[in-house]
C-alpha cells in the first residue's frame, strides 16, 4: 500500500502544474470486470477540453484497503476525488455511501 501511495504522489508531482484558470481533480474508477481500481488525473483549463491521464492501477481489489489508501493519500493531496462505478456501495469502516448516483460515464 505504501508503494502505491509513493507511486501516485510521484506521478502527481510531475503532472500538477498549478496553471491559472485550470481545474484539477482525481477520478477513481471501479473496474468490476478486471477487478481493479484505476486512478486518473484530470485537468481542464477554461474553455478547453478535458485531459485525463492514467495515474495508477490498483490490482488489490479490496474496498477496505482502498479506504485506507485514500485516507493516507488525502493527508498529502488536497484534490477532489470523483468516484465512478461505486454506485450504492459503502465504505467498510464508516458505512458512508461512496457514490450516490451514477455519472454519465457509467
């Protein structure tokens, strides 16, 4: 898990440019077919197209471990995280809903 966090942080420092009028966020997708979680870095400048760069694939398909990884990641990274493919699922520790309704990508 620690190696995943270091890989993600290393790739984020290369991609995060702090440009004005640019929105940055992470997107975490639940790939139920391959049973993996995929993390993408999204950025969009004003009046330009969305850019989405694959950051990391988490092959360990366990929701409890994902919750711990995100908790550790959020301590260092203050970007918004958008969840895709988690409709109706709950975090194991807190029992909070991960994603309330489907997004158009699903």
